[in-house]
C-alpha cells in the first residue's frame, strides 16, 4: 500500500511537470500570441511580484474576507432557518415546495435585483454571496431533518425533550453529514459569487483585478490571479474535508 | 400520485407563494407604489406580456439555451471521454490525478477574462466558458462510473482482445450509460447557471443581459419578469431531464434512493 501511494505521488508529480512543460512549449512556440497567453515563468514572476509588495496580496485578502463573511452569514441563516422549517412536519409541507421551486434560480440572476436595492456597494456583493450560498445549506438541513430516523422522534417524546433539545441533541447530529457536505458546496459558490460581484460592482479584490488585467492585456497578472483563485478554492475545500472527517468520526466508528 | 392526493397536498404547497403574491399586490396598490427597484405583481405580469409580444424575451431565451446546450454537450462530451480514458488506464489516472485536482478548484468565472481576451464577446466565448465549467464534474463522474463497471466484463473484453474502440462501444459505454445521463442532467442545470452568470458579467447576449439591461434602465417590472422567467426555465429544464431519466433509466432512478 505504501509502495502504491509512492508510485501515485511520483506519477502525479511527473504529470504536473509534463503539464507545465507542455504549457511552456505551447507558449514558446507562440501557438497563441504571448500577449494573451503567458508562459509559466512569466505567470510565476507576476505571482511572486504581486504577492511580495504588489497589490495582489491585498486583493487576495479582500476576496477571501468577502467569501468567508458571505459564507458564514449563509451558513448561519441557512442552518437556522433549515432547522426551524425542518423540525416541524407542518412547516415542511407549507414551505419546502416553494423553496424547491426557487432553488434552480441561478444565484447570479439575483445580482441585478440586489443592485437595484443596494447599488454597487460592498453590501450588495455580500448579500448576493449570502443569498446564493444559502440554498445548499438550507435545503440540506431541511432534508437532513426530514430523513431522521422516525423512532428518534418517538424516543424524544418518551423522554419529554423540548423542541430545542430535539434539534440540538438528535436532529442536528443526524443531519450533520448532509449539512457538512453542503457547507463545502456553499464555500465554492461563495468564491464564485465573490469574484462575480467584484467584477460587476468594481469592488477591490481578485475579481476586479483579473478583469482589469485582461482589459489592459496584462495577461501574466491575469493568470497569477487565476492561480491564486484556484489555490483559495483548493485550500478551502481541503480544510472543510478535513473538518468533515474529524466531525464525522463518531459516525464511522458507530457503524 | 392521484389527482385527488395532489390537490390535497398541493394546496399547502401553493398557499405560501399565492399568499406572497396577493400581499405584494395589495401592498403595492395601497401604497401607490412608484419605485426604481420594486414592482407590483400586476405590473410584472404586464411587463412579461410586453417582452413576449416584442419578441425580445424569446430571442434572449433562445440565445441562452443555445449557448447552454452547446456548451453542455461539448463539456460533458469532452469531460466524459477524458474520464473514461482515465477510468480505463491506471497509469494515465495516476499521472493526471494531481494536475486535475489542482485545476478543478479554479472557479469558472475566473476564466471569463481569459476567454474574453482570446475570443472577444459573443456566443463562442460563452460556449467555451460553459464547456470548461462543466468539464471537471463530467471527468470525475465518468471516471468513477468506469471504475465501477463489473470487472468480469473487463476480463471478457481482454479475453476477446477487443480493440480500444470496440471495448469502449461494446462494453464500457453501455455499462455506464445511466451515469452519463445523470452527469448530463446535473450539467444542464449548472450550464444554465453559468450561461446566465457569463451574460450578466460580461456578454451582451441572452437572458442575463436582458435582466441586467432592465435593471440599468430602471424598469423593475421587466427585471422581475426576467427573473421569474429565468427561474421558470431552470425549473422546466430540470423537470424535463428528470422525466427523461425516469423514462429511460427507471431502475437507476430507484437506485438513487428517492
């Protein structure tokens, strides 16, 4: 097994090196004009320059802050509302169908509406992120509560638990796997909407920075921004996966 | 579900939306609403009729759906092919796994400026972005599906010394067809989202541009008409694909545990 993963690692690094090499060959051969498509070394140089003293670091932090704030807001509201609707069968019957109806609506379609109410402001971007990332959490919580083993509800009645205790002690833990998976999806959506919001409303951040770089044909800066955005997405989803595994350890052992 | 049962449970589902519309209309009428950001349901309905009548809504819908469909076919087709190759070849899979894991988290909207620079505005740029956005999920789903194909079928294909093409068309593709359809179904919904996002952000085309223009022209009724229409299109596309899946792959839908 150890041997196998070493092989995988070596092959993986080999594949990555090959990828960068092909990228370099394509740009060196000028298959695409270097104005549009910088080679790996120019991208790396722009990345290093931007992160050490350039504007890129500040923009990265702005985007991360926006993404996290929107995501936290969405998680909080989504799980709270989901718990309130999910715990009562009657509320589910009345409210869940409308939520299902609204779900396929692209979150970005709400941007013009948000602009109409809030103008081109940081609040607008935050509201759009929170609104878009809300749905996975909200629906996962409702579904998780609905899918709870019915006998647990009976047990809670026998024990005379209050509604709050039922949510906290039974329903939330049993819905946890679905909620955690939706948190990860929500973070991906938050990053996308943070970038879109920055592009549209010209708020400081990576989205605005890469759009400006593309308009003035500074393609190395553009690619450096894309590399950072990919890294943010990668680190975010990896951290949440680790948290997921830790928080769900009790589940793996109890089965 | 019988008609009677649908009626019985349906009134609860319909109560909230209908109540919201009525309350909004009453509030707008009572307050003599004149606003740059809000519109009464009646005005929205009137705006909807007028954009249908002048053909702009249907033209925008056709543009968006065309871009989403072509992008979807390209993205899912290319992604599934790559996924199948990776699923069949251990070496290719191990070699590309790391690179794919690094490329996958790049948010698709980050590619808008790149593709815009290369192709300018227009339907091609939108199609390319949609296809790129749908590529990685399709790779992952197809790869997982191929790895779950009954190993004995693979042994049989080795025994028969089938060529790669023959193995693909006779063994692998029939075995993973239901998963491929599911992949397409997920992609269609996501493709529409990406299409609208690209149109709102950059591309002067389609429904996303329509809703953006309505907002900038301070015509809230038209903006909400577009919004509701975009939601309805998304809902219709997903309902149609769900129905198709139930028809073509009934066993698989049950397996999904619904």
